[in-house]
C-alpha cells in the first residue's frame, strides 16, 4: 500500500480532542500520513512515519473534507425568475417546488444524472467529500424511483423524499397522496435509499401525516430525518426527536421546548442548520447560539436546491453561520465536518485520526478560521477522497 505524507501543515484540524487542542483537536506544525484510503498518522511533524511520497503543505491548513448532509440535487429546470421576483420583494413560500417538479418529470435520466454529476463536481472542488441528496421533485412512483436510482449509482447517502409536497394530481386528495408515499412509491424507492424524509410544514405535511410517512419508511429499514420548523413553528422537531431521527433540518423557528428536546436527545437527533436557505430567501436565520448553549449537536449544510438555496459551497455556509447565526469559526468548522458526519450517523468521516477515511481538504490559508474571515474567497486548494487527490 502506498503511503503519502503531508508535512509542514500550519494548522491541522483532526476533530479528535485526544490528538490536539480543544474540540477540533488542533495541531500546529503537523503532519498527516495517508495509507491507501485511510489515515495512518495525524500528529506533530516530528512524529510522522516513513512514506513513499511527501507533500509539503507550506504551512497551509488541512481540514477534514466537508460533510454536506442535506441537498436536493435530483432535478431539472431553473428558478432564476423566482429568485429575481423574491429579490424584488415576493416572499418564499415553497410553492416553486411545483415548477421544478414539472421540469424534472419531463427530463431524461441522462439529464438528471448529468445535473447530479455537475453539482457533485462543483461541491468537490469546494472541499465537500461526502454528500447526501434527496428525491422529491418527481412525486410519482416512476419519477421518484428513477431519481433514487440515479442517485444511488453515485452516492451512498440517498434520501427518499416522496413527501416533499403533495403531487399536483393529488391536490384535492392529500390523504391519497400519503397512501401512495407510504405504499407503492416507498416500495419502489426504498431499495435505493438509506433515509426517509418529510417536509413537515404548513402547506406541505402536518404532524400526523409526517409521522405516518416516517414510520412507514422505518418499517422498510430506512432511517428518518425531517425538514422541520423551517417557515413556522410546528411539530417537526418534536416528532424528529421522538422517532430518533438522525437529524432535524432547518430548525429556524424553535420554541424553548424544541431546543430542549434536541439538547436532551444527546446528539441522537442533530440540529442541521442551512444558512444558504435564509440567505437566499431573505428570511430570519436560525439561532445556532441558542442551540449550542443548550447543548444540542449542530450541523451545517448547504441545502443545495434550485429554489430556496442554490449554493453548493460549504465555505460560504460557514461564513454565513459565523456572521449571522452566532457561531464561532471553530464551532462552524466542526458543524460542517463532524456535525455533518453525526447527522449521517457516520464515524468513518468528518475527522482526521488514524483509521478514519482519508477525506481532506487543504486551504490556501494558515488556519480554518480564514473560511469565515475571508468570505467568498476560494481557499480550498486541494481535495483528497479516500486517499486519492481528486481536485487541485
Ligand atoms: O429544504 N423545504 C423544503 N424543501 C427545500 C426547498 C425546495 C425548493 O424550494 O425547491 C428546502 O429548502
Ligand atoms: Fe431541504
């Protein structure tokens, strides 16, 4: 097995407190040794083991690859007009999802796949090494199943979101649509998916419908995650915690009881915050400080989708989370890496410690703090996935 040593790392973020300082396990003047697809050594430069190849990091920072645990990349079409209208004052209502459903239904599998791959490549260049993506713009058995199948041929983390909104054909029969989503559509999609999700919100699915959808998915072996409390307060977060969902996503409008429930879950249900969404819809930001101070586990993700958040950039989300949501740069970096891994119930990624997967990014900066300090600057200079250099 070939071993590659990266030496002269200015700041190494390991996310392993046993290896370095603080919760990020920071090591200065560090080295990493990659053996095959995993990390063999992470520590001071002086202790680096022998290697076949050596890369001098030039005192740059190295961080775990970003784990983007929430995106919607199985779609076709464009919503520039809706964005323009919104920036002229029209509010975001999630009604535009139907525009994307129309375009997605008429798109070929090749188009769906090409769109997915384009976004994966875009994310990778920006340091994302693991991403989750969802169905939810097909809303028929066939269109949801082909989206799930396209996703599964490229990604491990696929989420069945037949319950994004009620399909147009079922406008007057939402109960009939829930039957479809919990019955034949679930049967067709479950083989491709690891997760089941529902948009629990006024205008989408209420608490009872959401419970029926998530428990049906769980009975098929899928693990729940929930779009919760995005536009209004509601039952989503409490339901997520009760069903031990891996994450409650958005968490923008929370009661004290919601915050308390997330904290008491002890990290079982991660609060996944999506700063790109509030940025792109001119909405009030979720209060990360309140969640962190209560003891909840927080992740940051892009929510990359053509409507509410068309950014694929984790560095951008980190900068916004720090500026607008009360997070420190350290907390935001953790949330975008280890937090995302927790939201996907993964312990092989999101950290750079011996045995972990060699998914990492090098920054053209002396530390990870620059991701927030230098917003909008493309600082990711090299990315390794499973030990292979995939972007430089
Ligand atoms: O996470 N909230 C629901 N779904 C997406 C928005 C999708 C869209 O507008 O197309 C979200 O923000
Ligand atoms: Fe979403």
